[in-house]
C-alpha cells in the first residue's frame, strides 16, 4: 500500500531473478549470457545498495518496505533477505534489525497487515484505518530467515512459527490470506480469501525446508525440528525429495539413547558440504558417520557419501513442551482470557 515510492521487495525480487538467471545460464553452458546477467546484477545491486544505505541510515538499520520517501508501509517482500536467495549475510545487522522490527508487529504468532482505507473525512483531511489484521502468507518469510541463521533461538522460533500457522487453519487444513482482527472474531470483513493458495504453498515450503534445505552449494538436513517429532519411538521420513543436487531420502529414528539417520541420497551433483543440524533441545554425547567420529558442533559436517549417521544423546530436561495440540490449547486458553476481559470491560487489547 505504498504510493509514489520504490518498493524494496520488488527490487529484491529483481535481484533474486537476476541471480538465478546467472545460475540457469551457467547450467546451460551459456557463458556469454551468464556474464551478461552477472554484469546486470552487479550494476543493479550497486544502485540498490546505495539507496538502501540512505534508507537504513534513516530507519536505524531496518530494511523498510519502501526504498525512499517514507519509512512506513507493511512488511512484505522486504523480508526476503535470506530466502529464497541469500541477498545478505545471515547476521548482517540490517537483517537482524528487519527481523526484530517486523516480529514486533506479530499478533497471535502471525504477521500483521494494515489496509489503509479511508474511514472518515475531517475537513480537508481523511482519517485512515491503522488497525492491523492477521496476514498469513507472509508469516513464513521470517521463519525461512530463521532456518538460514540456525541458532538455537532461530530453530525454536521457526517451529513456533509453523505451529502458529497450523493453529490458524480450518478443520480441513485451509489457511486464510488476511483480514481477521487479532484476538477478535474471525470475521474477515469481506477482504479474505479462503482457502489461500500462497499461504498453503509457503507453509508446505517451510516444512520442507525445516527437513531438507539448500543453501548456496550446501545441503542442510533437519534445520529445525520440534521436540515432539523426535520423542523415543518416533520416526521422521523423507522420501525422494527433489533438490538441486538430486533426490534426497532419509529416515531419522529416535530412541531413548539417541538418533539414527539412514541416508540413501542419489546426488546428480554432490553438494560441497552436507550439514545436519543438531536439534536446539538435544544434548549430544558423540556422533559418528558410518562408524567414524564427527566433531560435535551446532551443525554436523557429514561426508556426502554417509549412509548411517548416529547421534548418541537425548532431549534436555529443560526443553519446553511443543506440539500442535499444545499450541491449540495455549491459543484457546489465551483467547478465552482475552474474551472474558472483553466481556468485563468492553475493550479489545
């Protein structure tokens, strides 16, 4: 809802498109085209970065929805800093500021959106709506950024985001687009689309990337998982998942003594590195790949030829309980508390 300004997200999509034009040209052996697209990207990126520097100096580092004229606007594709193409380094201060500022607008675990329609007129001036409503299909953007950043708090936040999205689906798993007032009725004021294809697609994409994710020339597995998924006796299974490197398959079986991952990847072009993320709530004693010990860190560097990865350890006792059912119950509890307050005071908060 920006007027007479250059939208940051549109420019970021152009940069993403040019980067992938280079990848396609290189894959086709069209070296001249690749060089031409790269030159276009470099020229465009220089202009973008120059203007972004001016804007972030005004905003305190936050990558705003607009590149000029105003610091206001809805957070939209300006959130696409690290995914689907890493346009910045994961811990660039501008990326951190943008994630923090946009998350401050979340309600019910969902990104909000302001539709600035005119409510009334006072003399020559109009009064515009400033009430944010829930906006579902851009909520996964920050979750995708969290997967790339990968710290313990990032992993936990991505899982929290997934559950927030699932809580807001219907009994037949249909998500909305936007329009519901936070902590109010589910009335979308005639502006909603249900079911919403982008919200469905991006939620599926988020779940896929939590388990299997490409990052530049690396393949990442288990970027973020819920404690509920790796309780002893449970199994995560990925079968023939398409990736840029070729089909990826694995099973992860959880037991009281640890995790065992069996891999049967069929790489057309092996990744430079295969990294398996140690779950943020997991205490690891040791790890081996096909019987050979691995250095235990936040992400295990696993040889691409590995067939069996074993992680000895267990879920830490201080791990917060997380599941879809619990997310539903916590939401209903909070909703009920707010509804009782509304009945008592007549005010929404």
